[in-house]
């Protein structure tokens, strides 16, 4: 069976994904996409045109002032190589629509009960964060990308006296610089082309919490205006004369050391201490390996339920590989790896190492014994796929009465290619009568 037939037969399954799936040839030509990707064809074309710039594994891509998360996975099918791109559409910020689109959806309400972590460092973090939640102090949360900063920010909000107010999350790096002031502080109708009487995000968040992610990407001139907003407790819309009273708690985040960002000239020193009355450092996943097991179990159950797949047991080799990886993408990367494994193990009795993404296996820092295990798994997978292919060829030869031309047509390959495979697997036409 060729890859087109497989995609056709599993169309409903692939279209049920809440992520965009795009399959391209190695030169970037679009081969196939699922329904979710139909809404983002301009991104598909950008991926196609920039195919060589995108590295394997998890990464980000930018377009029109916005950013989205993309996962590039090499696929080998019947000696043909393809590239699968998995697009996290929930991360897309569409720069072409109104400023409300910059308010990032977090996919749900998170509290401290949603934080999974039995390691000492995470228990201490939660303990400290709960103390801060009881105050109105501004907070800076810093840690590597994908470590869970926004979940912690939301947990603080819903533990605080502001829980009935709004939690507004915005990625500062995704907002075009020329629109930043109007998006944050609002605008008056007619002040610039297309301007309307509109509240800024600080007004919208009044009575609640505004979460400024990647605050270190905010231009210096806007940082000065933000400093004034914090000091005065008011905002003035662009083109307006009235000072509007606001009451927004600010939780900021960055994936770099805040003090290093001051030294680099990325963050104003006076603003840092206004935003960071309290600093919370989120440890990377590799420093909290006791949490990998519980997190993996949680993601397996969650992804299996969302995809309509039964929960499978996990082979111990998989957990060994998890423990030996550096997890540069942290918890978010673990989530993506597990979703990929759940999908690939759909017809298996358990999740094994062969179901993990190839890029993950390549980046796993394993012992010699573990590396040998990986090689054995990969050899086993190759043998299993070859067995499936051999049995399928025999099956189609039987159904065609030994007619190679008819069997090749059913398989979606040329007669010459079928002959090569029969020779490879030592299949004789006479086998059809066995």
C-alpha cells in the first residue's frame, strides 16, 4: 500500500487532530496536509520555501509579526523520504486582525492542583508561589522555554484575591512594534488610519492579572512608558487626553536570566525592580528528573483521551531514554514527544522506543548499553516493517492470482519495483498458492 492510500484511509483520524499536519517532499513541495492546516496555507507555503532553514525537532517560526511552534520529523516510507511538520495552531498570533488576537489563549484554567511535580525543587517552588499569590506584588518568572512559566503565572492568579478578574496573557515578542503602544494602552478613534476607540490590554486586565511573556523583547521606549503606568497606576490611550485608572497585577516572564538581560541592555534596570518585586525561577526538566515519570503518565492519559486511543503501557526502555535526555524543550518537548509516541503506537500493545520521534532518539544522551538497546529497537522496527511489507505483497499476489501487473497496481507501485521487492524478500509467484 502506498502512502497516499494510507493517508486516504486514515483521513478522518488525521483530521481529528487539533494540530496542523503537513507532509512535504525533501525539496519542500507540499505532498499532503490535514484539515487543520487548510486555515494556515500561507504558513504551509512559507515552510515549503524555507525547508532547509528548519531544523529537525521542536522549533519556532515567524510570520507577519507573529510566531508559532513547529515540529519537523523526517519520515521514511517504502524507500521514499518525506518531512512531516506538526503545527501548534494554539500558539499562532495573527497580526492581521484586531488587537484582541494578541491575548493568547492558554487552553484552560490552571491552578496549583494542575502542577505535576514531586521533586523537592518543584514542591519548594509551589510553596513560594502560593505565598506570593496572597499579595498584590508584581512578579518575574524566569526559566527556559517550555518549562511551564505561564501555568505557574495562571496558578498564582487563581490562588489570589484577583481570581474573579481576567487573566490576560500576551507574548510581547509576537506583537509588532508599531502596534505595541495601542495594543497595550488603547487608542482613540481617528488618531491613526483604522484606529477605533479601543481599550488596551492593561484596561481589559484591570481587576485581574496581565501576564507579559518575553518582556525582555519589549522595546526600550515602551519599557519607559510601562514604568510610568506602574508608577502612576493609569494609562492614556493613544490620541487621548484622559488618564484612565487601572488596577492590574503584572506577572512577567522571560527565558533568560533577568539580571543578564539588564547587563545586555534588553531590560531597563529601574523597570526590572518594579516588575520583579518577587523573582521565581522555574527549573529546567533535566534538573527535576523525579517529575518526568508522573508528567509522562499524565500526558499519555491526556493525549490518548484526546485522540480517542486506548491508554497503553510504556516499556521500561522508554523511561530510561526519558531519564537520559537533556530535554532542551523542557515539559513542552516531553508533551510533544509523548503525543507523537501515542499516535505511532496506535496499533501496538505498548509504547516502545520505536514509537519515539527519530530526532529525540538522536539527541538522547544514553549509556553504551542504552545506545545498543536503541539500535536493537531500530533494527527490530525495520525488520517488523519489512515483514509487514512482505506479507502485504504475498497477500496481493494471492488475490491477483499471481498476476504481477494487477498486484503492482493494487500496491500502488510499478511492476518493476514489485519485482525488486519480490527478489529482496525471496518471494516466488508460486507462493500465492501456499
